[in-house]
C-alpha cells in the first residue's frame, strides 16, 4: 500500500491558537513583565478593556523595558489591537494577512477569537510552519487522485534505489482513455481517474508505492513482493485490480491498462522510469498487456549518440543560438531582465528547441561545454546591450553536473570579468534536484557566487522535493514558481493555494517571486494581485533573438538605464 498519511495538518487558525484568559486593563505592567519573564514559552498576554481586546506580545513588552516613564497599568498603553482574526480563518488566509502587515509588525503574533467568546494567541512561527506544512503536502500530492505526484515518485524511487530496497518500476497507461473522456466528459473522466487511483492503492502490497504521473499514466515502485511472485505477475495483478467496473454517472465503466516494467538494475531512477515508460508504449502498441524492458527497446540509442556527436560539433562551429525571454515587473510590466534559452541551428533539421537535444546533453559531458558556451554568450550579449544603454540582466540555467565541478564558480567569475559586466546583472538558476543531490557542495558554490554579487534562483519550484525547512539555509534570492501551477491557478483552488503559500513563504524570507508560464492577461493580473514580483511567459513575450529584445514593449530607458 502507499505510505501511511502523516499527522493531520492544521487547517484553521484556531487549531494553532493558544487560548488565554484576558487580563483586566487595571493589571499592573510590572506584574505582566514579571509573569512573562517567569514563563519563557508564553507568546504574550491579552488585555481586556472597554473598547475591546488588545494583544500585548512578548516583543512589545521587551520594548517597554527601555521606556523612561513606563505606564503603571496595561490600560494606559496607547496603540491598536494588532491583527485579530476569527478562529475559523483558513491557515493560508491568516498567514497572508499576517505577512501583509508592515515589516516592523510581521513577527508579532495574531489575536484569535473563538465563536464562544474565548480569546487566544497564535505565534507567527507556528502560523508559518502550519502553512509551510500544507504547502509541502500539496506540492507532493496529485490533487485529483490524492496519490503522490511525479516529483514524489522520482525522489522516493531514488531513495529506495540507493537503499537497495527497490525491486522494479511499473508504469501503467490506461488504454483508450480518450474514448472514456469523450463519452463521460472531463468531469466524468476525472471521476474515473480518481476511482482507478483508489483501486490501484487497494491492489498494492505492503511496502509498495503508487503515484500518478499525469493524464492517464501511473507508476508503481515495487519494493516488496510475496514469495513466488515476480514483477511481471505483479503487473498483471495490478492491471486486474484496477479493471473495475467503476460506476460513473450510473454507467459501469471498465478499464484496461498497458504495463511496462523496468527492473532495478541501474543506479539512476530517472533511467528506470524512462525504461518502464518505453516498455509500456511497446505493450500498448503490441497489445500484449505487460512488457518488461530489455536493451532492444532502446531503438533510439544510435540516433541519440549521433545527435550528441553533431551537437558537440555544432558547439565548435557556431551553430548554437541564444534567444531571450523577458521577465516583467508584475505591477508596471516594465522589462526587468531576460532569461537565456538555447537553440540549435541544425544544418539539416533547422532551428531546434532545447527539448530536442538538452535531455541527451544532460546525460553526457556535452552539457558542461554547452553551459560554458551559454554563460559566455549570455554575458557577452548583456555587455552589448549595456553599451547600447540598456540595463538588461540575464538569467542562465545551471545543470546539476555543472555545479558539481570545482571550477564552476571560478569560470563564472572569470567570464564576468572578461565581459566587464557587473555581477548583479547575472542570475544563475538551479533546480530543486540540484540542491538536494549535493546540498553542501551546491550551497557552498552558490554562497560564493552570491558573495561576489551574482543572484541565485531556484527554478521550477514546487515540482521537486525541496524541504521547506531548507529554504532559510540556502543562499538564494529568487523562487520561480513552476508553470504547471501557474497555468492552472485560475481553475484549481489547490494550485492557487500552493502559489499563495509560496508567495507568503518567499516574502517572509525576503525572496523575489517569479511566476513562469504566464499565458494570458487574467493570469498575469491574478499573480500580480497575489504578490508575485516578476512575470514570464508567452502571454507577455516569447523568447526572441537578441537583436529584437531592445525593441520589445516594456523596456524602460529610465529606471533601468545602463550603470
């Protein structure tokens, strides 16, 4: 079965509020100070007066110690009541309200009021921790089915593989699901996927984990098989377990699945998942039900090797290009900078997008040479724009393999010196996977870059497995919310909740928030209202060749003039 659920996360403010008996306005301040000194855990006291209740926090009391003429009673204090919210306020709403206060008040607790008239205090640390926990759970779970999502499956699969407890990866793809979608409609199809996920969870043996990848695709990590059972027979048992029929709008709907299996004979779970998917496609094509991966299924390996050879040659003959996608200020829409995106001008195949060649490059040492070229070219272009009077910072993606090199920081700093570009005009973007794979090494490299003025961003935030508890420890300046959340925020309350949580946490850590994948104006407006700092996406500007960027709308010649 899937991993047991963790402890229930607080949903309402009252669940973290500490009920307290209000003190009368006549209470002596000296007694309050002494009481807080004796109880180090108390976040403060609540004062009751004719005009309502007032929260007197420990921090506020500490500030009173330096006041020459200290009032005698609590009622003589001048000031507002602080932030007061009902106990049934959602954790996310309460946290956003707390973080929306002036900077000087953000560490203050929140006054909680229950319907029965009780009052209490919610410490801001507890409030942010509760919100972070909800975000972590949401970001690791498929919102439709309740199963773990792709990122969780990948991280857990690698953990089990490293621990030697993974037997096989099983990829399930539902057959003719589009037919069900046409008959049942989107709502009915979603209900069917939820029923299939429930059946899949029930069909698992103990110690195994099921996740939804996307659409009608599921994956199972097999770590425990009954005596005498093989991965092949387990795959057939899972297919039978989800078959149904499932009652959808009064119709009994049965499903069939094609199964691909990859045995745990490789050190990288990404490879195992790719092999299982290839085997599933073969099973679907041949209608054989279950196919186990063999090397003969990798029919594209020769093509990949040839492409890598051509890519290496293209690097040296000048066939690579950089296009630049602007980042815009969410409020003013002024162009704030650009992200460098690589293209390959192939002699025979034309201009190729990165998705065609980067996956293969990242599985070889070609990615190191390619990243060197991207950094050098992006900084050269930033210098050209700067000479033309345009202050356009550039962002460059750094793959995990690049940061694994000891020379990474030295190379970047040398390129900045070579082009005469201020370090503040470069942002390096890393993925959550890169952070977790070599946390100490990566953190040290990034800290060195930041000490020299280079900005650091975590890209595709929310799709990986980053512990939110690590964020305050990481040397970063920006969080880039992944497009998968942005593109669904208007029609999915869960995705909107994740975005609001990321924004609140980032603001508490004084990080810039960037939203990727902004496709339309309503989404852009909603993100700006939510507090996102920068926007990026086709709805604003598509990636452009460098000579066209200065002519794009939104480029300011005032506040972003050359420095």
